[in-house]
């Protein structure tokens, strides 16, 4: 049986502009972007988060899976 470790980080919306997002994403095998269906702004911000994840992980040898 294969075991794996799952860590889920809830990063506040302001973190995309800050300097900490790269610390959370470094070495990640996957990045999952989730939005609040009751908040249109939350959905609109997905593109910003997706671009930030591409920027942070661009130099990684093994690119993470993005959902």
C-alpha cells in the first residue's frame, strides 16, 4: 500500500501579492485553486492566482499539477 502526505494551506487573498506564496508553492506536487461560489470576486481572482502559480513554479524542474 502506498502512503502519501497531504498538506492543505489556506492562503488569504492578499497573499498572492505578497512574498509568501512562493514559499508555500515551492516543491509542491500540486496546486489546487478553490473559489467561493457565493462570491463573484472570488471567482474573478482565480486568473490572478493561476498566473501567480505559473510565475512561482516556472523554474521548478518538476512542474506541479494544477487543478
